[in-house]
């Protein structure tokens, strides 16, 4: 988008040239122009989202379209491995009991 704005006589080109005349290099001026364009796009997306009708409407094939219900917020669980002291309620019982029994059998220990 930024390159197209610079190539043609647009307000984006005027902005780019103004940034260059302020002493910014090409990359810095491009970064400023890209940021300006992304702000414009974001503002338009927000405007469209706030002004869309909530009623049912038809899609391009004439089928009834209703916005999906918002998904339920998933319950986030913390991984206990991030904490130095594990809570006792989350410690799992020893699941290696079968391996210990097999090891003892192979070593002749009862």
C-alpha cells in the first residue's frame, strides 16, 4: 500500500515527502507512512464493526446469515511447572508403579 501511495500523486506521497524533508531517511519515512496507513485501516475496521446492523441479513447467495454467538471464554489454567512450590492438590500420584514392579521382577527383587 505504501509503495503504491508513493508512486502516485496522493496524500500518502505528500506525507512521505514531508517526512523526507524533515530529515528522515527512506526507511524511516516508509515506516511512518505504513503506520499512518495501518491507523487508517484500523479506524475504518472499528467504524464498520460499530455501525453494522445486528439484524439477520442475506449473504451473496441469498441465504440467511446471522452473526455467530460469541464463544465462551475458555477457562485458562496455569501450568504448575512454572511455580517452584507445587500445590499439594495438583500433584499427581505415582504412575510409574507398573514400571517399578517390572524393574524389580527383572532384577529378581520381590
